[in-house]
C-alpha cells in the first residue's frame, strides 16, 4: 500500500545487522536476506519513524540457561507459550551463546524504547545477487549524504531491566 507511510505513525522492524555481520550469511541477517527487496522497500518508503531492531541488539538479549529455568518456573499460559516458541531456537543455538530472542526483543523495544540506546542513520539494503545480498548497510559516516531513514537500536541500556520487563509480562496471571 503506497499510502501506508502517511497512514501510520511508524513501524518497528526486527531485521538487519548494522555492525556484527549476518546470522544467515556472512553479511546478512535472516529476515533481510529472505526478502531483501521487501526490506529495502520498507526502509525507503518514507515512514515518519522506522524503529530498526537489528541483530546487533538482539544478540545482547539472548537468554541464558538460568533465564530459561526461570521462564519454566513461571507456570503461566504466556510463559509456557513463550517457552514452546523458544525451543526451536534453543535446539539451534551454539553452545554457550544463549538462546536467540529476536522478535520478542523488537516487541519489547517497541513498547519500552527507553530500554535501548538509539541512533538515527541512513540504512540501505543490498538487493543484488552477490554474497552481500540482504546486507543492511548503515551509513555511519554520512558518505551518501542521505537523510537518516531509521532510528536504530544500537545497544540495550540494561539487559537485566529488559529481561525483568519480559518476565513480568509473561508471568502475569
């Protein structure tokens, strides 16, 4: 819908990798490489606010074994659903790195943006056919002279506060 950018105040995108490389290819995060053209269209559409939650920040929110044990102990319908969804990622996680927590991180940062530090930057997505397809290219040095098109989360302020918010939400009865 070409009018969507003027009809909504903004969007949150979980995707891309601004400084840490990809999780699907050397250069690209899974969501962006899966449909690089769509990622590019969204970032270039002219939304008033695109809150980009990249892999860089999501990696800082990985769940430890202790976090998973705590989640298991909550015993609510929401905590059981969250745990069931995380099992897929737990099976695929590299030993010792923690369990990826990608989409919940974007959701939590949408509801509580103050939990992260944000920077505005112009981001383009490689839509070509090279090894860099799907890579999100952040213009931190303003080489393109383009206006910033995203508000990118660059780090969690306090991982503990972030996780406490998650546990309070899924632990409510």
